């Protein structure tokens, strides 16, 4: 995710698309965490031949499989396909529009520069800005926003679900996650400095 005075206005300009993409991303992340709950019912049903659903004990038979496993799974899959399509269109579509707008503004500015400017400054440096650097900004705006919110949402939802299942295991699983976060921060700073 990138921030800066020249980019921040595009977050406001494409806020409607980014918010719609964020809603779709939240829905997809929530649905992804519903699948293990369905798997748990299947495993418990295969082991014990009965499954607890909303405090009621139900027989693990073909009717249960169709009503509580297959149909919800089909609904989740269809909703996730639609949600993933929607957030891709929203995040990456706004990133492509950002790149086109920046490219047009830069080209308009380049046309207004004097001949003397081009004699003093290298044209190759400017071409690099128009190609590689704008592609990087576009990827950061699309992938960066999506990955930031996806990691944040999925992390919060996953820890919340883990906490509901078992407090002790959740706390124990946070220990390696803390080391992973610390090492990723150090490596990320090093990579950013080198890049």
C-alpha cells in the first residue's frame, strides 16, 4: 500500500470502488473461515455418526450431508467466486485507472517542458518513469491495498475463530506468529532499502 500527496487523492477519487472491493474481500474472507466449520461437522459425523448443530444432536446420514454440508458448501463456493471476481475488478480496475490518469498527467506535463529541459536532463530517466515506475505504482495501488486489507482482515477473523475454539492453543500459536511478524518487518525494511 502506498501513500503520498500525489497518490492520496486517488484513494478519494476511487473510494467507491475500493469500498465495494473491501466489502467483497470481507465477505470472501469470512466465507473462507466457514469451510473448516463444515469440515469439522463431516469429521465429527464420520467419527461419532452424530453431529451437534445449534445444540441439537443430529444423525450423520445422507439427508444431513445434503442439507448441512453439500448445499451450504455450494452456496459458499458460488459466493466466493462472485466475491473474488468483484474485489479483483474493484481493486485492480481502480489501479489501472490510476495508472492511466498518472500517465496522461505526466505526458501532459512532459509536452509543456521546454527544449532546454530535455537538453539538460536525460530522456531515458523520464522514459523509466513512464514505464517501470508507473507499473510499480499501479501494482502497489492494486495489489498493495488488497494485500494489506486481506492480511489484516484474515488475521483478525482467524484469531477470533481460533479464540472461540480454544484459548490456550490460540495463545500458543501467537508465539511463532510474533517471531514471523518481527522477521518479516526486518526483512521488509531491508528489501525496501535495497529496492
